[in-house]
C-alpha cells in the first residue's frame, strides 16, 4: 500500500460514497473509479486548495481541447452526468461519446438536487467524464489516461494545461502515473515512464537542459505527493474512530 492509499483510509467512507455515485454514470468510468477516483476523492474532500486548483486546471485543460464549451465548468459537467444517470441517461446507451455529451447539455437540471450534492462529488464526477472525453478525442485506450490529473496536482507549476495537452495529444503520457508518484514502479518501469516524457512533440529528444528540468519537476512532484498524503492524513487523525 502506498503513501496515499494509507492516507485516504482516513476518509475512505466519503471516498467510497463518491465513487459509488460516479460509477452510476456508466461502465466507461469503471477503470477511473477503480483506480484514481478514490485518491481524487480523498484529496478533494480533505484539501480545499487542491480542489480549487484541480477544478481550475480541468476547466482550462478541457476547454482548450474543446471538450468543455465556453462558460462550462467541470463540476457542472459532473452534476449533469450524475443527475442524468438517475434518469437512465448513461454513457453505455450511446453509440458515441459526442451523442452522450449532447444529451447532457440538453438535460434539465434539478437545482434542488444539485444544491444538496457535495462539491467533491460533482468535481470527481466531472473529472471522470472528462477523462473519458479526452480518451475518446485521442482514440486512447479506455483507462489509459486516468492519471492525467495527478501530475498537475503534484506539480502545477510545471504540468500546466498547455503542457499536459501536448503530452496527451502526442501520446507521451503513459504508464501508471499514480504508482510512479508513489514510487511503486520498478526501476525499468519508472525509466520507461520518464523516457516517453523526454521527447518533444515532434518525437525528437528534448535538449539536455529540458530533460534536466523535467526530472527536477518529476522529483518535486513525488516529494509534493508524499506531502499531500500527510496533509490528508493529519486533519483526520483526531476524527472519531480514527
């Protein structure tokens, strides 16, 4: 069990509830729910600054890709997906993802239902739908981009919306980001993960200076990830039953 897996156990009941709700959106999100959704749920629930930062990142990232339209926000996407699922509108019933997104935009929201739902649940649901949308846009294997939100959380200064868009669009982001951040990959697996990031968008190797900057950014991301795990754990250590 990694650092964050241990820390999230303190907020496991909340994370479990969020993941259960998100899973109702459709089987396309099953990989997301089974991998990073519990981690995101724990982070977003426990650390408001992280919730605000990843929401801002996702809005910019998904709008840059044309997945969110101007004025749309990821948490609103999540609320629509959750309410639509309760009315039987799930991803599985559509032949293509664009048809599902169109149905979501036409769906009439119940403001009373939305008001009672936690911001964390809306945001995690939106990130889940956003993940599937990005995979659909780039014909990526389902579940292959589940971890795209983790690097911007761990090091937002380096892994900006523009840089992440480039990494995703060119297929350079691969492997288990979560396991990499927690240093649970083998030496060979870690090197393979890093090697893909060391290429420029046109496939050429980055300059020595850029490679050095990348590795510094990755080291910083791992350090910050461990620190975030501690921050999630500490506020909950004195909670009842902790």
